[in-house]
C-alpha cells in the first residue's frame, strides 16, 4: 500500500470535541467546546500531525526518504517528525537551535532515530542555506520548515473544519507561524461558514496577520489578539502558569505554556470581560504540544 493510502486510511484521526465547564463560562452563559487534537497521537499530536500529513505524502511522491527539519530544544514539531519518520519509513535529521544537550524531548527524538545537528542562533536564521550546505547534494533529502510551516501544512490544518458536525460562533486557535490559523481560516472561507476565527498570537508584535495572509485570504470574520504573548515566544508569567494548573485540576486536560495555555487564557479573559453575548458557542482548538510543560516544570509554584 502506498504511503498516501496508508496515511488516509490506516492512520485515522481521533479528535473528539468536548464541552468545558468553568464557573466564568457559566456566569456569562457562554458555551465553550474543545477540539481535542492532542488526542490524535501520543507524539504526533495536535496540529503537528495535520502539518506533517501532506508533507509526508509530497516527500513520497518526490521519492525522498530523508526528512530534514528545524526546531528548538523543546520543539514538539521535532518530536512529531521523529516519530512520524519512524512510523512511515523515513530517516530524519533536525537542525536544533542552540547548544548540544539531551533533555527529555530530544531524548525521545533520538529514541525514534532522529539525528541532531546543533546550530548557533545566527546560522539558524537562514534555514535554506543550512539545508543546502549539509544536504544540497542529497537527492533523498526533503525540506520541512520549522514547525512544519507552509502550504502543505495549511492544507492539512484546513481539514479541521471539514470534521466539524456542529456550528460555532467563534473558533479560537493559538498561532506562532500562523500556518494552523491560515488553514482554519481557509477551511471556514471555503465552506462558507459564518464562524469568526479568533487567532491568539504567542509572539510579540502585530505582524502575524501578514504571515497568515501569505497562505490564503483574510475574510471579515477574522480577529487577531496580540496582547496574550506573556513576554514573547516560549515566555511565560506566573498568572499564565497558575491558569494552566487551575485548568488542568478543573478539567483533567493539560495545556502547554507556549501555545494552548495562552490561547485558553485569552479565551477565558475575553469571556470574563463580557466580550461575547449570552448563548455564544465557542470552539477552541487544542493543538497538542504538552511536552513543553516539562521544559518549564521548575517555574510552577506547587
């Protein structure tokens, strides 16, 4: 069986939707649902599976069997790529930003067979030059950008919308590169849904809208929130960590401090400020990535 059929048939996505009840939601009479993409796979979880899906298909179609990608020392994308490569018969190599180390996430990557090339931050800036320098003469090498960003990834993420059997007034999603958000927006636009997509940036600055627009149109029902980055990418503050712990102890669901924690904090804060009228139905996308919790465990005040 070809990889395409294997991916489409044998690797079925299990991503249930469950309602989340917190006192603030009940107080404001807003219903909040969570699409559990974190349950797709233990390691190829959340948007990581969706971003890799069409990249793997394209690599196979081009007869390439060596996945080359990029990420930081706690990158869930690296872990997902390492596991996916092992599962579907590829080799994998990662350019890792920073000094050589062996934390829990990279230990798992190595266990899945991924090779590491640790790279100083200056060299890491131009990933295409790195790829060409090390693998320019390797016809088997397939480039996957940091976080899986790109058109193939956006296509995979757009399928979230086709899986929805109910209607929602708003969809919330966290954004770093903007690829997942672009896919969701494209899915809403193509299916002519009236749902408004609320994108929570985990980065400082207001440039993310431009990045999202590179992968598709920005319809009127789009809103970008730039005030919930907590200092920038992978940065955090005590109130965010307290929220993550409260959410986990109240729902049994783990969030990560880099993406989903910030997204759910923003959603909850906006509800508490009466930004949504009573009766509003909101769907939040859990994009996985909970291994990032391990990289910040010392910051939690238990």
